[in-house]
């Protein structure tokens, strides 16, 4: 049978929908493919053997340019990190997603959703991240979401990241010409988002592609040493040349330019505090590992 190339646009329980210019194919991947390629994920470019009745078998996962762990998407150009005032914004989660983006050379864009009720949150986000990423305020209830289209034009692949119920699917629906996913809300019992998106899937939107993704509340930093964490924060790097020590971790060293910048209000004190906690978490993990 013919060997074709396509993109994984949906993954559910080991069954992959692969799309290309000729259509969509329901494909399966042998265990040896999944083991060697650390499983097949949405966004992967694959070669597959076409079978009968629109089915196929994945025979090769083509080299990835990057891969996010949360959400699990490959070959991403832009990651929209969505925050909202309900559920309460988790800045620790946002920090770690941003670090993952910088690590994988993915452009992060922080999206403050529900902008009609999020003015205070927008101020907090700008205070924390104005020097690290573009910040866009939108509401899925109006045309403001179209501001995001410029980030994925010319066939770029974008994905959403964030907690459940921050409005990722609502934004996608507002940007698309048709409803592509169900939306949920906040659980009155837990005060947390209700999961409505059960799997990741790609949709053609605004000249590019957007991945609707499951909400998540935990994100770990992988393959980053504690002494490297500072290198992923541009505003730290900008002032670090004035530190007394070239290997300054910006935690306890004397004459640290980053700590001085925090004290002068040039770097967010709240984000710096989280940085120290994340640094200590990585140090503790390294100690336990060895």
C-alpha cells in the first residue's frame, strides 16, 4: 500500500487521526514506534501506510522541532498561556509553562481572558510578565479574540495552555467559524475548573492551526538544572552582567544585580519570590536524585 505523510490532528487512547491534503485517516501506531519516539502526540509529522477504508498504520515519526510536556503537543510555534480571574490565576503554573516555552524555543503569549471582569488581573499580569512575553487581553464574548490570529497566520501552529475553565475552548470557538468543542465552568464544590476537553486536537483557524487542549493544574520543569533556571528569564539576564559573580544564581549571593533590581521595583518582586521557590525545588530534586 502507499506510504503517505501527514500531521497528527487528534489522539485518543492510542488511536490517531492523521490529516493531509487528501483527507483524514484513522491510524494506529505499533508499540515499537511509540516506545522509540516517546509516543505519538498531536502536532507530530508522521509517515503512515495507507490501508483500506480510511485507515492507516504509522511507520515513522518525523523529527520534531520541539515538544511541550504540558500540554503534550509537538512542533509548536506559539503557546497561548490563558489566565482568568475565575478560577484564580495560578502564577506558579504560568511561570513553569513559560520556562517550558523558552526551553523549547516556542513563542509564549499570555492571554488574559474574560477581560470585562479582569482589569485587576491584567495589572498583576503586566507587573509580573511585561518583560518576558506579549500580553493580550481578550473576551470570548466579542471580537477581541481576533487579536490572537496574527500570531498563527501563515500556517503556524498554536496551542492553548492553562487551567480548566479559564476559557481556552471558548476562545477557540470564538476564533473559529464553527463550534469545535464543548465548554464548561467552575465547580461550586471545589471552586476549580470542570474538565470539558478530554483530549488534544488541532483545528484550522485564521490561516493557521490551533490545538484545543485539556486543562491542567500541575506542570514540572524537565531537563533544567537549578543553576540554569536564571538563563531562561530575559529580564534577569539583562541585568545579571552587573552581578559580582558570573555564576550568580540570584538567590543568596552578595552584590547581586537582580536582587537590587527587585528592590528598586525594576523586576517583579512576586515573580522573583516564585523564582527562588522554583530554584529551591530544583535544588532539592537534584539532591534527592543523586
